[in-house]
C-alpha cells in the first residue's frame, strides 16, 4: 500500500507575508536579471512612491523612473527616482 507523502513546503495560503516574500525572492532576482540583460525594465506599483494607481515604477539596472500610465496604456515619464 502506498502512503501519501506530505510536502514539507507550506501552501502559499498558509505562509506569512515574510515567508512568501522569501520564497519568491530567487524567482524575482531571475526575472530582474533577465530583463536587465536585455536592457529592459520591470514595472511595479509602490504605494510609497506612487501618488495614485495610474502611476508605476519602471526599474532599470541603473535607475528607477516614476511614470504615469495614460488611458491608452502608454507610459509618460515623470521623473527619475
């Protein structure tokens, strides 16, 4: 008879915020490095930097930019952070 082996890893729904952040850190680093290797950027919302939800951060290898996303989806450069 085979017995089910329970995984030692927690479900994401059982993790604390800190545990979840730590578990995705290697993937986050891979994605950043892949984007930066192509001279591209990653985009994210940071509530401490963005005054409203139509603002985003474009993070390049050497800088961060605050951009506003226009209604047509095009980013508008605001300033270097």
